């Protein structure tokens, strides 16, 4: 993915920095081929294994940060959902592999640093 330049697009504590896994923000469950945007660049993030695992294990926090998009959000495609990118800014991802920095009404995502993050 050109947007990531080979680096993890989440970069939460415990990140190994190099992206090695594609994460689908909106899951590819049964019937996913019929879901608009499921195979578009806006639905994908390049992640390191540690960040991918954390996102999978912490769905509530992942939805809040746009790293996951609810499948029942019928009116929204992943391109319409802001994502907290590289722990630094809110973006809207486009279907061509690009992005737009946005001013979000959401607060900056803060991670508790006192807690040990498992890899």
C-alpha cells in the first residue's frame, strides 16, 4: 500500500513499526462481496502484527479510533469514517489509496502509558 510506505498505519504502544499485515476495517464476513467498499483502499490498513492483534482484541477502542468500521453501518462506507492514523492525526482514507487530513470533533486518541502493552 503506497499510503503506508511499508510502515504500520496505527503505531500504538508496542508497535514494531514495519507493516506486515493487511487489516480490513470493515470485516469480510459472509456475503462481504456485496458490501460496498469492502475491497477498496479506504477499508484497508497496513499494520504490524502487534497493532493488528490489539485491534482485534479491543473492538470498542478500535471502533472509536476508526480502525474498525461496523458492518451494520449501512449508510457509511469505510471512506466516510475517520481513522486515527499513526497516533498523530485524523484522516479520511480514499479509495485510491490516498487520504485527507480532517479536523475531527473527536478528541485525540490517547493511550494509557502506565499499562504494559503485550505484543
